[in-house]
């Protein structure tokens, strides 16, 4: 019976565009699926990522029939990750389409990730028919209530005629102010309900992009005064500056004032990592010693050690710029708090400082101290990176990957050591070219992000490549999305930095000894994964082959070969020393609680 239904649907898909236009010509009824598709199209939605099933199969086809791209994924969580990445890359929310009950619940991790990252996302899920509610309907669940804690806006349109209104609101809510998540609940009965097309406001207005919020000029003056008096100023560039497309003005600010800057992980590339003003290699020192910090679209949360002692100076003055005033003074009281988009603020500040003829001297004590630290830290990293002994260490792997890939690639990265060490060695010279585990530290985001990034490249930057650098544990969360990449011919280069474990693992012999030492579930270390897993063989599922590497030369050859492949993904599985570690840190990366 199920096969019969699918055949019927695929026959239907061949004729559906004719069917849909016939509906319009004869001014017949229009159903909820088509109202939803038309509404999304008219609000500028370009991409939907999802998994179909009852009751949203026809919904996905209605999307395609109005010209929206639909990408079928293998897990709703990955679909939600893909949809939010496209939202970050384009500034327009991507849609994640899911089935009822478990389908929507699988999206929740993705919704939380988008909300915590401040990225726009619109989730749409089918739900059980309204007349089956309360009597044990198929996949019945309280979907609007379940979504609400993860959303700025969560509703079930009360009638087909109101779908266009709620789509507009959902899209606007996702993008306006601090971006976030919107959820639309679509019961089967709403999706199939037919109404007279003339009574549906399909041409519902599109509010369009919201004009930029400009700073209060008095606050720009104060910020300039505070900066001009600083001895050790520092600019911190967050992913809010990247999302706000402020790259040009932030670059100009840094280049004209010569103030050192530090990008947050996804703030990388707003000002090129290769800029002489980037002090990432002296990060600890820069944070610790700065007397004035200009905080551009970043929160003083765990990633920036709350702006507090011991990682910051006790009397540091923060000039905090954010689109969301609720964020001001959150963990420490800011000296100047400016409610503004990053772009107009940085333009105004650059102008103001230029009128004061302000510029930090490269010979200043501050620059000298930072340069010294940079030199010392770089020497350590270089020594590690030049150690090509097998099994390889992380630094040698990343140095080789960085040297082999096109410099304008989008880097997707997740894993513990893989992401942390890779951040320093894999450089970004363009904004929004790094996608990683983010503020929520979510593992499993990589393949979904890479699918979205590769879709975006195909449509907007066809020669650009997506390099997805995964720890072996991280890859396991969403590895089956390799099939999605294959089906949609996305040439993602997946690099698995394989240490056979979470944080660290064991070589084959040691793992065997450990597992034979007692009950397997009692003695296998929770951080261990199977040793030397051949992830690259997943390419054989498609009649292709992947790359297994143990040496620097093998990595170079594999990356070169993968770059030549432009119509399918590649997997490069790099077996490194299972006990390889990162550089000893002055501070624990996670600031310890003092409670
Ligand atoms: P990071 O991870 O880089 O530290 P966060 O996600 O913590 O960045 O912070 C990003 C901040 O940027 C959020 O507080 C958000 O409100 C803000 N933001 C987003 N878009 C803009 C914009 N266009 N202008 C100013 N601030 C913005
Ligand atoms: Mg690992």
C-alpha cells in the first residue's frame, strides 16, 4: 500500500506544475500546501531542507513547483542545521521542513542551536489532523508548545486564509533585531484544506529588509573619547559583525586606527586573519592586558570568559555595540553601550577618530608587547607543525591542509581538538567563511552546514569550495549526510582528523588489550572509539573511493585529487596519533566557576 502511494505521488510530481497552474486558470480552490508555498516564495525564501513523510510530501512538491529549492536530508537535526547555515550566509531564513511528532522533535536541537547562535531559521512541521487531536492521533504532539522555548515566534495558522500573514510574521521575526527561530505548525487538515483562491491574500505584503539601526552620535563621541585615552585598546569582532555584513567598515576602522583586533571563532574573516592587526596568536595576552575593548557583535559569554577576571583586567572598559539592547551590561557593566548595527557604528567611529587624527603607533608599548607574544607563540606552533613524524600531530595536519586548499574556501569545522587547534591554522580572509560548533558548542552540525554552504556556493560563488574539517567523533553524529551530498552533487571535501576517540583515543593494540581486560562495557573508556576506522570507505557506497592518509605527502596528494572532483563529495580520512594533544594553555579553555 505504501509503495502504491509513493508511485502515485511521483506520477503526480511529473504533472504537478500543470496541475497547479490549471488551478489558477480556472480560479478553483487552492489548498494549504500551495498557499504555504506561494507565501514563502513571495517572502523571498529560496531554500528548504527537510525530510518528508505524512503529511508534508505534497508540501515539499508544492515548494518545488513555485521554484523553491528543496534538499532532502537524512535526519531532521541536520536539516535544521543546514537551514540555519543558509540563513547566516544569505541573511534570509532557510526553511526546515519536518513531519509531525518525532520529526519536529528531532529539529529541536537545531532550533536551540540557531536561537543560541542568533541565526535566522524558519521551521515548518506538519502535525496530526485537527480532528484526531486528543484521541491519540498518528504522531500527535504538542508541537507549538514544544517549540516555543526555542523560538521568537511559534504559531499554528488558524485558517488557510491566514497562512500568508503568519508566514510574513515568521520570516520577519526570524530576521528582525537579534535574529532567531520561528516555527509554523501545519496540521494535515490545514495543509489539505481547499479555499477559494480569490479569498486568499496571496499578495500579502513583504515587509522587506529592515533599515539599519544607527547609533546615537553622542555615544559615538563618548566611545571615541574613551578610545583616544586608552593605552592598550583592543577591537573584538564577533559573528554579529559578520551577520551584519559590516566587513568593509570594520576593516576600515582597524586599518585606519591600527588598533589590534581579535576575531571570535565565527568573527574570523570579517577582517582577514592574515591582517597585520590580527592578534589571534596573542589572544590570552590581548584579553588580559587590554584597558579598552570595542566589542562589535559578540556577547561576553563563556567564549569571551564573561569579560571578567582572571581573563580580563579588572578595570577594563568595554564599548559594547549590539543590535539587541537586552544584551548590554550582561556580565560586566559596559563603559559605553551603543544600540546600533555594527556597520553604521563603525563608519561613524572611524570618521570621529579620523577627525581626532587618532591612530595607534606600531612602535607603542602595547604593539611591542603583543608582537613579542605573537612571535613566541608562533614559534611553538611552527615547531609542532613542522614535525612530520608519523603518526602525525594536529598541527602538522592543519598546516598541510591550509597550504593545499584554495584560500577563499568556506571552512566548516567541528570536534574538540580538531576545531580548537584548526581555528588557529585554517585561515579565513573573507567574512562568513567559517561555520563551526558555535556558541552552543553543538557537535553534529558540520555535514548539515556543509550541505548548505555548498548549495550557496553553487548558486552564488560557483568556483568556491567547502572544506568540512571534522573530528572522528563529530563526524559520527551526522555522517550519513554524505548521501545527501552525493545525491545533490555537492563537492564538499570532508577531512576527518581521526584520533580514534573523543578528545583522544587508543591505537589498535592498546584498545584490544583494554577491551579484553574485563566486561567490555565496563572497561572500554567512554572517550574511546574504534581504532583506525576507515570512514573514507563510505565513498564506496556510491561506487567511488575515498582517501586514507597517514603522512603529510598523502594529505597533499589527497587534497589535490579532491579539489579536482566537482560533482560529488570526497572523504579524506587522516589517521593521527590517538594521543596527540594541543599546546599547553595558560588558562583552562572553559573558565572555571568559583562557586
Ligand atoms: P560570537 O560567537 O562571535 O562571540 P555572539 O553570537 O556571542 O558572537 O554575539 C553576536 C551578537 O551580535 C549578538 O548579541 C547579536 O545580538 C549581535 N548582532 C547580530 N546582528 C547584529 C548587527 N547587524 N549589528 C549589531 N549586532 C548584531
Ligand atoms: Mg576524535
